[in-house]
C-alpha cells in the first residue's frame, strides 16, 4: 500500500458502496468521456483533421476523468487498472498506459463518518474502548482498504487495515465495467479472449477482499520464514480480525525505494533476498504472493531485513506452472536458445502465431537477454543496455494485433511477480547472481 499525504493534502471522498451507486458512477464516467470526445472531435474537425475514435477516447482530459473515477470507486475497478498497468505496460498503447499508471499513485481516503460506520459494523458501537489510541488519519491508502495505526491498552502497536465499504459485493460488476472500457476503446483486438483472465481476476479479488483469509496467509508466511533474519512478517492479531478488518503488529520500516541511496552491497543483499524469496515461493513453497507492488515491501535500516506486507494476493501455484518455469530455467542455464523458444511456446509464454510471424525478432530478443544474463559476475539490473534492443525488436510484434496472445492465467500471475521483482531490482540498480540462485532453486549446476 502506498503512503498517502497527510494534513492539507489529504483527500477524503466517500466510497460508493451500493451496486446502483457504483453503476451510476460508471455512467457518469461514460458521460464525461463522451462529452470530452465530442469537444475534442469538434476541435479537430475545425482544424481540418479527421480524427479516429481511439484518438478521441484517449485524450489527456479523458485519461484524467477515467483515472479519477476509478480512484473514487476504488475496489476491483481500481485494482484491475493497477494490475493491467503493471502486467501489460509494454503491450498497451501509451495513452491507455497513462490512464492506468495514474491509478498506481492515486487514492482517496474514507471520510471519518464512513470509517466509523465500517468499524461499528465489524466491532460494535463501543469499538473505541478496545484501544488506548486509534489514529483517525490513515498511514496508507490503496485500492481495497486503508491502514490505521492503533495502540492497545497493553501498549502494543497495531496496524489496522479497514476495507472500503461495498468493495467485496461489487467485484464482479466492477471487473465487467473495466473490461467494457477496454473493449469500447478499440485498442484491444476483438480476437483477443480476455474472459479467462477476467474470471480469474474476479476470483483473486474476491480472495483479496477476505481479510480472514489474508490473515491466515500472513501467518503461514511467518511460519515459512521463521528464523531467517532477512525477512520480517507482521504477526496476526486474530481477536480483532474480521472479513473486512485485518489487525496485525505494526512493524517499522522505510519505503523500499529509499534503498536506492544505500551502498551497493546493501542494495545487492536486499534484492538477493527478494529474488531468493521469489524462487522459494515458486519451487519450495508452491505458494506465491503475486502482487509485486513496491509498497508491499519495507526495509529496516538497522537490521537490513525486508518487511513483507499484504498477503491478500497469495495463491497456490499449480504443479504444471512450476514445471514450465523449471524447464525454462533449465534451457536458460544450458544457453540453448532454440529450446528456450520451444519451451516458451509449449508452456504458453509465447503464442504460436507470434513465433510464426516474427520468429527472427523473437530469436534476437532471446539472444539479447541470454547474452545479458551470462556476462561474467552477477547480473547488473542497473545495466539496461539490452532493453532498447528488446524494445526495438518487439515493435513489430506489438503492432501486429493478429498475433497477440494471452498466456495461461496462472502463468500471468507468476510472471507478474517475477517482472515486478525485476523492475524493483532495476530501480535499485542491484547486482544479483541470478544464474546461481536459479540453479540452486531447481537443483541444477549454474
């Protein structure tokens, strides 16, 4: 969860909690976008242009309307937008990326009256008697809930995550409405079947909205990592946890991005610990926390430990998905580029149509990544020399809408975590022995 602004910069806005209210909000969004399209269309026609519908939908003004409305709705509408912006940023057109990227940094708080109403429903009308102090201003706000700091009568400090009202009940309709927004934009080809992904997104969001389930996942992660000083997991306060309120010990830590100013060895150690955790999730636990949002990690300066937060997106990884990644790593360690391509198709990472139409470009992309990963020493995530090569080779593939391909949903969720981890490592310019860690994870030789 991202840290929100305090004081005068804080923004309170009641979350629409009923289905009719949320549907009306989407209706107002559609009306505002349509009005913006008419105005922009008139302006361009007056200038002698013949604008495309897609150009009219994705004006800066409409981007702001969409981002603001989804932020107001929060819940699945905002969460799905955030997910798409992180998972498909290299595929979606720049204008749609602009809309969705704004959602990663935009959230409103519940007004105090709405917060009080939620806590009364969950804890009873005398809920304040449970605490010595409960901070009314949230310390973080995100798509599904906001977090408050509270002190118990015995002096222990807790972090209390409170779910926005109506979120759980509106997941299905919210996801459908965002899907409609994507379709009417005309930016995704009609042949691209998003139904499996959207249905799985609904299922995961339902799970994320169950804070009892998240508390249990957090407890299990704490058990798996117990005794390893590289990681800190908050402890569940079960007596205060309900489906809509999650109570846990408050753990001090700095935003993970602040590591960017730390010495190289500190950055390397932190990202080595995080890459190791991802590999353990995949090949040892068979369970992965699939949300790579940077705000789900904190860093403790004194101990160098990573604080792990937000386990709502923790999910079991199917055995066949684990096997797919094992075969890819084996081919990568052997530097068998043809096998890498073939396994990528077999397991659904790549579509057959894309390979048939753009085989040479795909081979050059694989070669560029292979060369970067096999330089002497640890892999330098800060050295992005291969990225322009990959981006240039991928241009024709991205432009060829007929070859677009949606991998299996389980692969997408795992890849989301892997890609997000790599993005964080690049942000921190970390150096990590990726080959050695991957080989150790599957019991192979680097």
